[in-house]
C-alpha cells in the first residue's frame, strides 16, 4: 500500500471489531472474577457461622463457671494441630482483650489474636456476628485466618462470652485465583477466535470486490473486453456502471483514432510528394520544401501521440456551459460575414449545461451556424429549449434557399460538399452528425419557417441537481 | 499602403513579405509579439496581419493592447488555431478578419484588400478619378484605359493618395505609409516620386498645397479642404 493512502478495508473492519470485542471480553472477565470471589467468600463465611452456632449449641457451663462441650464439632480438622480450622471461646477482660476459656485442639495451646477494635465492634454489634481477618497460630505458613465471632451470654454465667470460629483463607484464595486464570485463558482464546472470525468474514464478504478488481485489471491489460461475472446485488450496479464507462471510453478512443488516422493519411501523401520533389530538385526552394515537410511530419507524429494519449485519459465527466458558446458565435459570425449584414436572433432557454466536451459543442453549433451564415439571406434564428430531463434541442434556421431531401442526404455524406462555390472543407455537417451520434444525440434537417434550412440538434444536458 | 506582418515562422514571413511587396505594399515584419506590439504602437500602418501563437507575447494580447491604446488599423488574424472559441476570442479582442492556416496567398490578399477598402470607405478594389483608374488588385494604374508603367514606390504613392483622394496628405504621412521600416527615409525623395508620378498620370492631377503637402484631385467630387 502506498504511503499516505487510506488503510485497507479488511484491517479497518478487523480493528473496529477488536475495538468492541477486547474491552467487552476484559470487562466480562473482571465481572466474573468479582462474582466468583464474592460467592466463595459468602459460602466460606457461612460455614464459619454454622460452626459458631454449633459451638453455642453444644457449650455448657458448670456452676463454677467451667465450660465444656456436650459434643465435639463434626469437622475432624478442629482436632488436628495447626490444621487451619480453629475455634475458641473466651471472655472479654477490661474490654481490651479476650481471655480464652476453651479452644479447639487444633490451636495447640495458642489463642486467636483479637484486636481491641474488634472487641468494641463486638460490643456494638450485640447479637450479630463480627467478621475479620487475623494471623493464625501456624507462623511458619504465614497463615491468614478468616474469623467469625459472636458474643453470647451462657446460662450460669454472669459475663458474656465470645465464640470464635476461624479458618485459613489460603485454599479459598487459591480456588478464586484458579478460577480467574481459567476465565482469562478461555476468554483470551475467545477474543482471538472472534477477531479471526471477523477477519475471515470480512475477507469472504469482500471477495466479490477483489474479484471485480481482478476483472478490471483484465480489461486494462487487454485480456477481456468488459467486466464479466455474476456479482451480488450490492456490487452488480458498480460492474454495470464500469462496463458502460469502458464502452463509452472505447467509443471515444475509436472516434479519436478514426479522425487522427484520417488526418495522418491526408497529410502523408502530400508529404511524400513534396519530399520526393525536394530530393529531386537542387535549387534553393527545395530546402524550404524539405524543411517544411519535415516539420509537417514531426507535427503529425506529435499530434498523433497527443491525440491517442488524450483519448485514453479524458472525455468523461466534462461539461460545458452552452450560453458563452452560443453568445460568442452570435457576436462573431456577423463580423466574419460582414458583407451580409447578418441579423442573428437568439431565443429560448438559457443556463443549460451540455454534458460533453466544450470543443465538441463549439464544433456542432459553430458549424451549423456557420453553414446557416453562408447560405442565409441575412437572418439566422438560434433557438434552445430543454425538452425533457437531461435533453435539449438547439434549432438553427435561416432564410436562405434551403435544401431538398436529396441534397440533405448528400450533405451528410462523409466529406461531401454541397456547392463547390461556397468555401469550406465540406466536412462541416458530417462532423456535426458524427459528434451528435457520439453523444447519443441526433441531427435532423427540415424546412425553416423563415424559408431556408432548419437544423435541429438533440443533445444531452446536465440534469438539475 | 504600408502593412505589418507579425509572424514567427521565418519562411512564411519571408514568403508573405515578397508576395505583398510584389503587390505594391510596403511591408514590415516582426518575429515575436513584443516587437510586433512595439512596431504597431509606434508606426502608422494601414493594416496588420497577426499570428496568434507568437513568442514572448501572444497575438490576442498584442491586439488587446493595441485596441486599448486606441489603435484603429484593421487587423487580420492569420493562425493555425481553428477552434470557434479562438475565433470568438480573436474577434472579441478587436480583430477585423480571421484566416486559418493552411491558406492561399490570393485569399489573404483579397481579404486584406477588403479590410483596406472598408477602412478607406471604398467598395471595390479599383478607385476611379475621372479617366485615371487605380487597380489595387492588380497593382496597376490606367489613364484613359491605357496601362501606365509605375515603379513599386510610385504605385504605393498613387494607391495611398487614391485611397485618400481629395484630402491633403503631408510629406511625413506619405513617408510613413509608402516606405517600409528598412528603407532609408528621406522626405526629399517624396518630391522626386511626386514629380515622376505627375509626368506619368498628368501634372494637374496632383496639387501641391504649400506648407501642408499634396492632394490627389478627384474631378468627380467637390473638394472641401
């Protein structure tokens, strides 16, 4: 791709897909992690709360204030030393610390550290459990415990006791981490898969366009005359338009080549004759003749090349304002035919735009008006009217002698000249007809109301926006 | 009659100079737009033949400048450009006629004569003054139907005076209109030419107006000045 050109359609579409897919999937991963962590915490806390309630149900106090359990908690880890599952029952001393009265065997004689902030929270909460995190007795394992504590008043006891159940957080944290890792892995695969799927989909969707590009290249390189193949409804109008563009261009190139060929052939013969003369003669003028013919030959070559290049490159999308062309001719013809005292009257619509090359418009209207000026007595009428959307007529009539049907047919023959006495190349009218045909217009002749010939051109004009 | 030809093609301008000299004109040549504009601006030409595709300044601009400066001499555009828009631009710039190349010298001469005729108010190429007839087309003069032998300078003098018959023409004006730029100008030679012309067409036909110049008498018209 050239520097500075717009990015490819495929990469734009893939990037656009990635723009919503990647943040979306990252958001989903974060939300899933949060939900899973909360639910793990909740079930963890619930198991601790049920342990606290179990302890409260089974603890009994003697009259001397000694506590004992009517039955042990079913969880065997409370019996094994430093297992990660602990419980403790104690009383609050001075509102600052908890003096253990009874604890699980797993604590191995140690106690669960409780801060004074937790103690004041217990006082504040009353019957509701307090949850907090603290360091466990297994100092080697850097144990972090989740603790649920509840303050209750036991029968036979004057002071309330605090019942605490604790469990190591590490297994829960591990399972949450594992879940998030698995989720991230799976979602990354999903993101990559989505991007690849979008890429494949876009390539597939654009395949008719790539195909069209190859077909156009075939036309350009001469392997095909037009864009072939069946295309989806979205692209088929493009192919149709391209074909009409190609055929339009071909018509123009053919026309240019015909004209240039005619010009070249017309010039080549006299050049050959003059050159032969120049070689045969030895007097001074022969140098001039030779020089001039060389110049003619180089001009012909130059113009041939230019015309071919121009025919390839242009002629589509050109427009010409009709008013200046007609007004210029109306101004100029009386000066060219000064002896005739011409009166040219312009009528009809103004502001129309011819859909074609300004020079072609000049050639058509100019030749017809010039023809009228040659033959007219003194009067020429030029009438322009838009007759339907995109089409106008230009009617040029004079008060000269007019033409019979046979004379009109004769006049339109290529290169024909109606009256040798009237100056002109004789190509005027047939050029006008060729040009009108090339623009899918027409040229017709009839008798003018003024008495002479009336020429009517039908031409394409720009459609009003 | 003195004309200016502004044409950058050396061979063509040389051919035109020789053809117009043969036809009895004083001819100046300019090879580019700048020189052409300068000559037209400073010399009193009777007509100009102007090419459009010129070096330095193009023909249309030269013509526009002349017209803007109030130069009224007739201008014939002689060019290879045959598009209608170019003809329109030429006439809009102030051209009096337009001829496209390739052309026949006879047609160019006929058109130039027509321009000169229009400029001097005549309708034909021949001007008659009683039994004296000046044929500008053939570059000849006749008295009583008999052709008289004239040199090119004598014919130019007669043709110019005939185009302005009945008007007093100063020596300077005659010098300016019958000699081309390269000629060694000496107004005394005008007296010599007038003297020789009088001998050939009749002494009484050219009147000397002391201190002002000469007048070719038209026996068919009342002179006013």
